[in-house]
């Protein structure tokens, strides 16, 4: 018996694979520090959990409308208006089981077999797999490190051909933390409008921006861009609700209807009481988010300083999310004992085996010269992890 072609072509998530290996080592009694998975280490705020408990106790545990309850849609609409200056109607909002699910639904309804999807590298690991599952062809375009890992209008224009259907933008970015400015998005927007491209704008890290930077949604730049853009967001990162699995999409009505129809035959509605909690997350007290952002800035600044003080490591300063993406290519050709480093995977394996540090190799995101470290962990672990990494790099030969 042979599996379907679509199943055979799926690659497992490298980020989760690294985390699984680190947890296995921890279960065996090893002291492993994980900088692997992108998940805030803060608990879900109490007022959000209280809403879920209230919903459970009141019996709000049945099926809801496939695309989400009206009250949550209204909260999402209010959030878009206040935060992004975007006006949507309820029939344009689809609530799904996490932003990853929102992305999957969106790509499924927009991509036909053979359509090309422009994907700037480095990219989040699931984009490329979801494109392939929809029958699309990923068109990888390098977003250069020298430009802060951001795609330029000229690079976008050169990548477009008659088969191009869609562009995926992620700002703030996973894995690089890059944040596109309004000026950069305006330049990209002109090319997008000129070629009538669909855009998926993944804005899941929207609330996690630093250094007085402002998140700008490309959909807000013009009415035409709004009509060409599907905005993806959710509560996972900003409100430390990764396990609650609530993502949402704002899209033109025809796209939203197609996504709802698709979802009706797969997962049906997102979890009832998690929807209630998400209303509180979006409209309730934002102070826990503000405190988390302040802590992330401290961690980022410390880790960035430590990494750039290590001989051979070069790291851009990210403007958002909770990742650093240092270039470690200076260590290619070096070794530690019988372990030779020829690529980012080798480098990550050396750190895990010798320093008991889990990082994600850059090849998981489409390039070999970097690794990703998440600073969504305690400052104590960050300091210990940086000490271990520095000592290990010093003994590479």
C-alpha cells in the first residue's frame, strides 16, 4: 500500500523535531536549554482564563457557527478598526483553530495546481509545506541579510511571471524578527497592484514590536490592496494562548466564504470556550501584554549583545517577534572532536550535543548560514545558554 502523493511530500516541522529531541534529552536527565520553539513562556493572563472557566461552567461547550461566534467576530472587527484602520464586515471574518489553520485554509482556496507562490526566504517552516499541499509551486526569493531580511520591490517585480498567483508576507517575521516599514510596504504594494497579485499577510506577531516601531498592515495602504489581501492573525503569541488554538482571517467576502465552506468539511467550528476567552483577550486588559513586551525587549537586547560579542557570530537587530537569527557561517569547516561543521544542521547538532543548547538550523527556514534562537524563555536560561554557547564556540578548531 502506498500513501497519497501529498502525504509523501510533506516534511516534518524541523522546529518541533528539535524541541522533541531536546525534551527527550531532558527526560533522560540532561540539563538542556531550549531556544527552539516559538512559544511565550508566560502563562495565559488570569482574566482570559477566568472567561474560559465561566464559559465552561455555563455550558458553552457545544458547536458554534463554523466561522466563529458573532461576539468574537465583532471583537476582531473592532481590533482591526482600532489597531489597523481597516473596516471589515462579519462575513469577511473567519475564525479557525489557530493561525496555522487559517493559513492552510487560505492557501487551499487561493492556490490551484501549478500556481506559483512567491515566498521570501528565510520563511516560516510551514508556508512551503502548505503551498505544496495545495498543489502550488513555491517561488523562493532571497530576502537579503544586508537588507534586514526584507524583500524589496525590485526583487518582487523580478520574481513575477505569468504563473504567479500569490505573495506571502510575514511582518514581524518568523524567523528573523524583521519588521517592514510603511515605506517598504508602499513600494511592494505598487508592484502588487500593478500585477494584481493575491497577498497573504501573516501578522501573528503584530503586537510584539520594539524600539518605537509601528506595525503596518499592507491591507491598510489602499482600497485595492485591501481587496487583494488576506490578513492572518490570532491570539497565540500576543496573549500567550498557543494551546487555545484560535486564529482568524480577514478577507474579501468570496475568499472568506470559500474558507468557511472548506472549514465546514474539516474541523467545523473552533473550540467554543476558547472563542469566549479570545474576546476577553482582544478587548480586555492589555497590561499583561505590555509587560511581556517589555520583558522581551530586555531579553532580546541581552542575547543580541552576547551573540555579537562572540567571535565569528554576526546578528542583525530584530524589530519584532521573539527570535534572533545570527549568521554562523564563519564556523563552517571547523570541528569539535569528530564532529565537523559544514552547514547549519551540523552547527545545531554540535550545540545540542556539546553545550546542551537546542537551536533551529537555518536550513529549516530556507537558508544555511544562520540559526534561529527564541528568547521566549527566562533570562536565567538565556544567560546560562549564552555562556555555554560562548564556551563551545571558543573550542571549535
